[in-house]
C-alpha cells in the first residue's frame, strides 16, 4: 500500500508541475500571491467553524468532481486510504493556519473530514441551459459569458439594490463598473484560424460586434438603471450611467478586435491588463478619454482588417 501511495503522490507532483508550467510564471505568481493572502487571513481566524467549513467545501468539490476514482478503484487496493492520505496533505495549510491562530478545536474536525470524505459518494448534478431571449443572438461569446457569470450578475444587482436602498451610491457605481469589466472577458478567447471567414466581409463582423455591444450592454444595464430611477433621483448617478454606457461599448469593441491580433491567450490577458482595462476605468472617470479610446479602436480595427484582408480575396 505504501508503494501505491508513493507512486500516486509522485504522479500527482508531476501533474502539478506540468499544470504550473502550462499556465506560465506570471499567473503562477498571481495564484501564489492569492494563496499567501488566504493563508494569512486564515491565521487570523478565531472562529471555530470557519476553517473546517472552508476545508470541507473545498474538499467536497474536489472529491465530487475528480475523474480518476473509477480507474483507481480498479487498479489500486485500499484506495480509500490513498484518498485519505491525499486529503490530509491538502488539509495541511488549514491545519498549520489553525495552529498559528491557536484554533485547536478546528484541527480534529479537519482531520475527521479528510478521513470521512473518501466514503462519501459523489453528487451528480445536471446543468440547465438558461434561455436568453433578450440578448443579441449573433454574439455567442457574450451569451456564453453571461451564462457563466449570471450568479455574479445577480449578486452585483443585489448589492446595487442594497447600496441604493441605504444611500450608498459608491457601492452602486462600483457594482456597475465591475459588471462592465466582466463583460469584456467574453472576448478573451483565442479565435480559431479563419474564424472571420464565416462573415461575408470584415464590415459584417464589425456590424455584429457593434450591434451586440449596443443591445447587450443596454439590456444588462437596464435593471441597474431602473433601481436608480425608482429609488433615487441623483443627477450625478444619471451622468455616471451616461458615461459608463459608451465607455463599455468602446471597451467591448476593443476586446472584440484585439482577440484577432494575438496568437495566445496569455498575451491577450497581458494586453487586457495593460491597455483595455485601464482605458475603460480612466474613461469612466474622465469622459474626454473616450475620444482617444475611439481613435485607438479605429486604428486597431484598421490593423485587423489589413491583417485578415486575404480571407475575403
């Protein structure tokens, strides 16, 4: 059994190295920073049930969605002991943070969770396709993004409602800005080769992108605007919405064009962090920047058009 465990852990370590190599050094540092922040936060937790609940939720999601259980049951004897060993290793950060925080009562619960979890059967669930009749049908990337982020959208809408209800306009503005940022991630997808060939010409793709932005942004912003108009009557907030709408259109237009200018997703993400995202936020605070944003988008559009001119020849 010990040989099985050592061999399995060796394979797992090689998988982790391969995954980290695939995502690149920059994202590894980013994930490492998030993990360090979470570990620091956990060392300050004094509540008895916070650490066990976080560990239990993480472990249950991992155990329910892992794909190697059937293979291991067929090939390995005492597979539940192997799972227990792996889950105890995964629980080490929680155990160490509990020791640092002197939260000793949570430690037996964490260990017991690692021992019991291999005996729990996976929960199978079915995803329901959410109908989106109001969104623009010609933009599948945006519809896909909205289906993935619908819970986040509902959460931002609820926070906006609470902010408006308690006269916290800044929370309302932050929620609308966050949703604007999220919308741009719909186009952070590396395109297939000659994807533009499905359109009659470059102008058709441009028209689809603009129509999608106008309709989708208005539809998703409409509930926020209704909250603002029903509960408050602030000219500053109305002006903010009027500025946010064209800024978001320019932001989505830039992302829709830029995805055809880069070959890999990593480069696209770096470009998103360095240019479209800062320009979007600056254009909200200073509407004059929208003129510069429009000029840069026109230049990017002409560059993409020249790059893919051969498709329609």
